């Protein structure tokens, strides 16, 4: 119900009315001028027909209840509608609230009061509205006729242009200690000499008044503007910036490190002075516009954990985290302290390059890690005493890698956290002249090989890139000259030149031919054995063991056929060669082996397969390096070869392959078929046995298609003609 006020005889009266009493459906509001009739309840007498505007009449109340009301209410003039402005501060399922710009108050609104699509309204939008009283009893006001305004139309406060310096006397609480009921819980102090009050003044601030979200602490020096609320004239500090001079004046301990990991909203810093990773939140960046990346160098402060948002830190047991993070230029952070003094020393042990692959192709991660952790050693003199210091290969000049025996110059780097000392900035000053050695090519692989030393005792690795000349012209047994270098704690050959045959003085060889068997092959045949040389045991001609059981070492130069793969147990003929020092070794070794023949099946790059059955395989593998005289092989070529078994894998392959030109290859019957024939019992008479009376013939010149006998129809129950069953002939004279 609404109420209409009117004056009669100098007195003011109020009379109620309902919506049904308003004519024309007019929307009445407070202050509108109206005309009306005064009536009693319908149960009473007829309403008075005279308007109160003409001549006020005495109101006769209902004798039963005394209720009177205004009827036939008509709008005469409407008062102007007052419009208000504000900002949408809350939105629920079907209603929201607007923070008013005229008073410090929020007002309710229903979504139906916005004429457009309510999805156009978002939090923080500026709006214009009217105010209506929906409940007369409690006088609750609501916003109606809402209109969206251009952003920035509504202004709650005036912000001064003057930047003021101040000091933090009460920072905002963090985590569980923070009270949402006090939006301006922080306090700053500043000097206001021009103010009427003068002296030092305090001003509050909230968590939205900082330009960055980093933590502020007591005594921080800041710069800010003063914002004055237009509604209640209260002031607060805003646009607060933490000044860099804070860290100098307050004596705050700052640490440095590298960003080691980053997640969604937080990350970890590898500290220079702590043996731990420090948690940090992205909100602690001093410059919120700066984007951090892994590996960036930063400066920060370490404080005890107090923020509930840090509970996601898996290392929270340390109770520390990094705040007030400032990015630094590249090169600002160093985990080591490098001395300016340069020292002299000699390389005693070479370092292993981190990430260098294992020469033997080891796939063990642990073994590879052990190799990566191996350091080099330098011996130097300090105050008359010998000292050792380790170094990494990364701290040397890659163009001149230090080798064992090199004289070097270096600086000392001390790790700040642990005090560990390392040699850095290493420069090679002098390298002893490399001794030239001689040897024989022992093994050739795809891009590397091995050289047998002149004394035949060991082999040395070399890469094809170290050979001076055409590598394709190099062959097993060739004499070469080389130098040695220690790389990754292993000796290898470099600067390799081929020598003329006979340059290396050969040993004297006894012409007596002896018999023996291989008791240890070369390491190229069995890579698991530590010794390079093989051993041949002296035997009798029939292969029986000699009572002396004397053995002779042999190498690649001992073989008459350098491509011969001698395996343990092979029977050989050999002679004995004696060096100038009196050491004996086997020479001109020839294997007594059965050579078999077959035909080439396929050629694929540097290897191929021969049609020959060994074990479960019907194709025999061979490498083109095993082909004699560099002959070009094609599928179908006839070859002669020796079958050998790999000592490590147990697989068979062909070696010492020779092309056989113009010869018919008679392939031996497979072993599995020979074994099957041996198991057949021809004396068994049980069951039918067939005897072939004639062999089939090829087609003749006529049209008989190979059949010279007339074909006859088969009679059931009779065996075919020309076949004898159980020794009885069934032919008719043929």
C-alpha cells in the first residue's frame, strides 16, 4: 500500500491507497502531485463523490471498522526522477550489488532492472540507476532502471598528482593473519610540513594500493599518491612503489641465485650461498611487468614462511621462501670466487669431457655418469710444496685441450657454498714434442680402426680423420707412423702416415713349419678379453697336444692372410720369429680350415648374405671388408669362404671370401637333411614300399608332352601300371 498526504483545515493527513486505486496505470513515485476521492470500505456506505481538491468534506468513517482510503487516484504532475551512479561490486545468481558514488553504501539490484542482456554487465562496470523503495515497512531501497555507462565515468576519489615519500610503519598481514574485515590495515608515515597540523602524519593503505604485490616490511622507504574519497573525505595512500634505496638504508640482507624451475604461479631459485632451492611466488616480483625465465639471474630476500599460499611448496619443511625478487643483468651471479692470481702447473691427469659418448658404446647410465664426473688433475708448486688441484674440461680452451705433461697457466676458483677449489681459465703454455711411433694396421671398421704397435704387444685406437691420405687405400698389415695423445683418459693415435713396406725391420723367422692350435684369439675376435695378442699352443702334426705345451703369441702381422679370423680351437701351421730382444712369436700363421662354397644372395651397402645354411639360418652374413682383392660382388656370384662363429654373440658369419670365376658351385646338402637320411631304416618291410622302374623324361619333339605310353583309364581297386608293389609287377608287358 502507498500513502497520500493532504492538508485540510491547516492540518496534514495521510491516507492509504492501493495499485488498483491508481487510474491509467500510472507509475507513482514519492513527491508526485495527485487528485483522489476519499472512500470508506466497500462494506460501508457509498464513497463520497466530492473531491478533496474542491471543498474538503468531513470524512465519515465506516461505522464497523473505521477504514478510509484514497480512490480514483490521478497523476497531476510528476517530480523529476533523480539518477544515481555507481560501480557493480557483486553479482550473484539473479541479483547483485552496486557501490554508490554519492554515499559510502551498497545498494541491491535485480537483474530484471537491466533492460538489455544481463551478460553485458560485469564486475567493475560503471552504471547509472534510479532508487525505489520496494518495502514501505522497512524502507529498503533498491536500484531500478539500470543503464551501463562508459568506463571511467564514475569517480569515487580524487588522486593527487604529487608523489610523496614515506616509510612503512605497519605492513599488510599475510596468510591466515590477514583480516578481510579491515581493507585498509596497512599504515605509512610521511612528513607534511605544509599541512595545518604539520609534523609526521599517518595514512592507511590496502592490498590494492601497491603497484606490485611484493611484500612490504617495516621501515621500507616508499613513494605514493594520496587518494581522497569524495563521499566521506577520508584519505589513503595509493600507487605505492618500493624504492631501491630501501635495501641500502635498512641493511636488508639480499641473496642471489638462478631461477632453476618454474611452475604455474611459483618457482624455485638455486641459491649462491645456500645448498638448497628456494621457493618463490610470482607475486613477489618487484617489477610485475617483467617475465621470468629459467636461468635468469635474480636478487631476493629470504624470510620465514608465513603465507598459506606457500603450502604447495614441496620443500616447506625448510620454512623459508624468497620475497622481493629483482631480476639482474646476465653475468651478475657467480657461484664461485675466482682469484686474480695466475699460477703455473703441469697436467698430471686429463679430464673427461661431460657428455662424451663411451668409446665402446656403453649404454649404462651409471657408467656414463661416472665418466662425466671424472676430473683432470694439475700439479703446481706453492711456497715450496707440491699441491694438486682438479679441473673440468669445460674450463679449458677447446682449441688446445690440455694433455698429460703439458705446462699450463690457470686461476683458482673457490665455490662459495662449500669452499671447493677448482682450476679455471686454463691455458696451455708448453707441450712436450710428441714422439713418432711405428706400427701396423690391425683392424679397420666403418670410421675407425686399431694400430698394432711395433713390438706387437698392444693395439691403439685411431679415427679415420687422423690418417693423412686416402683411407680407402689403407689395408690390414700396412706399416704406419703415428703419434699418441691421451683423450678422455684413453690413448689414441693421431697424425698417421703410411710407410713403405719393409720400413719396420722384420724379425728373423725360423723356416721350420710347426703345428699348433689357437688357445686364445685376438681381441678383435673376442672383445671381452683384456689382452690384445692371441696365443697358439704347439701340437703334433695329428693335432694331439705336445708334451711341452709351449705357447707363442701372435698379432695381425703374424697372419699370412690378414683377413683370417682365427678362433679358439682352430688348427694352424706357423713359424717362429725372434725379435732383437730374443722374444719369440708366431709368424706366417695359416689356418687349416675347410673352405666351402656358395652363391651371393644379396648385397646391402657394406654387407651381404650368402646362400648357405648354418644352424637355424639359411643365409650367412658377411662384410664386404672380408672380400679378397676388393672384388665387386653381385647377387648370384659364386664365392668360396670360411664359416666362423662370433665368440660374443654366438652368430655365424663368412670370412676370407673369394670370388670363384667360371666354376660350378656344388652346394653341400644341409646338415639337417643329412641327419634325416641317416635316421631312415631301409630294412623295414612294414607297409607299402615303392620302386621306381623308370625316370621321367623331358618333352620330345612331338606332341606327346613327354609321355610315350598311351594313357589308359584307371580301374577301381587296381594299382596304376608301371609300378611294382611289394615286389609283384602290375604292368602288362611294359
